[in-house]
């Protein structure tokens, strides 16, 4: 293989100086192909949650009454910001990942730290520029969201309150989308933001459950390692029940169940399928579980906002 020392059985028998054939020992990960580097860059930015957040922002912007162009700018801004936060996450976790997640892009050598830093800066700049294009209010919330994500990545991840910036980040999504679309927030956001915080708590617990074994190996705290698997699953279930009850009950009371029913029903189903997967001891199933829960929460949230709009509350 290229870059490895020659064995003694394969040494040349000619009288050429050995220095002319000497090659340096490979001390790091082997060289990667262009395709492998591309895959590494895609994985670096955490494409699923980043894209889901962007889709959620675009959907909320459309519900708020913005045209497609504004919704697309807001979604692009959120995508860039989430890409930056994802790259920062892997940079911050690199020392720990070398022990517990050697398959991730940085410890596997698919991406270099300098490349990851470049992605962070470029994606962050694109995200903030797109947010500014949508208006100063969206830019301010975008800056807050980026700061919240970086605080999570570099300071609070692996601590007992790591769930808090996660939940705040989810709560900022509807604020960012609505301000960028309408320039202000209706009174109903006094109820929407706490619900988004609750949704963020549910997803933070599910995400921590997916990483519980790796966090234990690395000696890092999370809501799952502190509560233990069973209590964390119970907390996830209670949060999911509370979220769904409020959404469905408020839709019934407002008399606009039909408006919200398809999305809310999909959200309920995906939420419980995700919880069931999250309860699995299989790491891949648990990771899929939090992603399915995230899809369910976006669906039920979109349905709820559409219902509030139809009821004249937004």
C-alpha cells in the first residue's frame, strides 16, 4: 500500500542507495479519495437536522404569508447557520471522537481540521448574509441562533445543561421565520415559543439517548446519562404526550381540526414511531428514532401553526 514501509522480503537487490527509495512512514489516516472527502464534508455539516431545520423555517415563513423568494432566503440562511453549527460540533468533539467515534469525518481523516474551520466560516457567512437579505430582524435572530449553537458546541455540550441551548435553538426557529416574513410577532407567540421550547426539550432528550453509550465512554454528561436510559425515555414520552395533547386540544377548541388534522396526525404517528425506535438498545435504531421524532415535531408544529392562522390567531 502507498505510504507504508517496505518489508524486508521485498527489498531491492540492486546497489542503489536506499535513500533514493525511502518513503516516510504514514503517521496519520491514509490519504482519501475525492469522493471520500466529499462524503466527509457532507457528514461534517450534519445534513439531516440542518436540512430539516431549513425546511421547517421555509414552511413557517409560507404560513406567515411570505412569498416563495423570501421563504427560500430564510431557509437558505438557516441551512447555512446549521451547517456552521454542525461543523463546529465536530471540531469541538474531535478529541473525544477519536476514542468513541473514530468513524466520524475528522478522526477518520476524511476532513482536516482546517477544512472544517473553513466550512464553519463560509457556511456561517452565507447563513448570516441570507438572513440579512431577509431583513434586520431575521439577522438578529440568526446571530442569536448561531451564538446559541456555538455555545452548545464549545461550552455546554457534555454538561448537565446541554439540553438548554438545544431547546432554545428549536424555539428560535419560528421566531426567525416569522420575523423574517412579517417583520413582527403576533401575540400568539407567547404560547408558540413555550411550545417550541418543549419540542426542543423532547428532541434534546431523544438525541442524548441516541448518544448515551458514547457519552458514557467519553465521561461526558447529558440529560440521558444523568437520568439513566429508563428515566430519560420516560421524560421523552411525557414531553411528547404534553406537546401532542396541547396541539390537538387547542385545535379542537378552536374549531379548526380539519385544517390541521393531516399534519397533526402525521406528527403524532411519527412521534411515537420515533420514540419506539429511540427505546431500542441498538445505536443505529436509536439515532433513527430521534430523527423520526424530529420529523414528527416539524409536521405537528406546521399543522398547529396553520390551524392558528386559520383561526385568526396569527
